[in-house]
C-alpha cells in the first residue's frame, strides 16, 4: 500500500501579507494624521473650558484615554481572571 501525500494548496496572499502594501497603509495613515493635526491648528474652538481651546487638546486627550483604558483592562484582567479549569 502506498502512502497518500496531500499537497498543500498555495493560498493566495492577502492584501496585508505583502510588506509593500503594509508599508503603504502605514505611510498613508501617518500622512492623514499629519494633515489632520496641521488642520487642527487653524480651527477655532469654542470650548466650555479654557483647556479645550488649546491646540491638539482632543488628540492628546484621546491618546491618554486609550492608554488609560489599556492599563485599566490589565488590572481588570488580574481581578476577574480564573484558573484554566475553573468551569470543568
């Protein structure tokens, strides 16, 4: 009896599997971010508090909020984490 060997199909590369495409997307994201940050310097804000009117306040606020969210999630994971066989 012979051994049947299945050949693996070569899968088609997805868009982000190609390094050139990944680099292009990263450059595009940085370009859009830079344009938005520059535009934000010229927009007059009517905030309720004086710090809301400072340039780039909302960009910094959003970044800090995301960082805090990550650290809160790490702490919550420690609190709610169960043993691997908890439900067995």
